[in-house]
C-alpha cells in the first residue's frame, strides 16, 4: 500500500475555485465527468477499510482503502485498473462481497504545480476541493497558494463529510443526483 497525501477544502464555490486555480497558473486537465462506484466492506462493520470499484467514463479501477487517521497523510491505498466495471462487480459478488452502496459524483480535474486538484460535487452536500500531491507539505503549499490555511484542510473521508451534514452515507443504498 502507498500513502495518499490528500486533503479536502469543504463547502467551496466550484466556479470561483476553478477561476482561482487557473489564475495561479493551474490548468484544467479534463471536462467534468460523472463517476460511479460501488463500495464493499472488507469486514462488515469495519469502516476503516473498504473496497471501491469506480468507473470514471474513461476506465475503471479497483481500490482497497485503509484509513489510519483523518490527517493529510492518513489514508493508504492500493489500486489497479480493471477492464470492466460490470464484470468486476459480478466477480466481487461471486467472491462473496456485497456492495454496501452505489454512489455517483461529478468531478472537474485540474493540475497546479504538480498537484492534482479535483472539484467534487456530490448529491445532498456542498461541493468540495480535493488536493493531492506527492508530499504532505506540498498539499499544504498548494492550499495556501489558493488562499486556504492549513486549518481549513481536512483528510476526512466522504463518509465523515456527509456526517457533517447530518447524513449517514453508510445507511444509504444509493447516492445519486437523480435521487436528490
């Protein structure tokens, strides 16, 4: 597993954030896309580790995520590309994994000084900015370049972001824009 160096800035204005990234020398790397995913428990009831099967319109991946803590460097992951979202979902089912839920979100991607930035829009909650870089200090530097202090960053996963808004993501079978 490798450590992700990633943080979120919550409750952003997507248009203003995109303009700020571009104004500081960043570039948009892709059109806004729809992501869809199934999330599976590795061990039922253990929310610190899970499997994510995700499709992003260009390809699919299977990832094991493990949360050690809510900091910028608190998540470890192993990810592989898979050739078919549907076939992998079927295979996981045959191995005994039952999807905890199905989720969709929209993502707009940018690059700034070697960091990957994603404006994520999810049903029922305000948009947020995700900053991922090669090191923790780079995540903080990019955030500061955009006007965000380290105190405005969180490494919380999406389940905890939903909880901030009084929504138990784990109890929802589907999280889709068509349902909100």
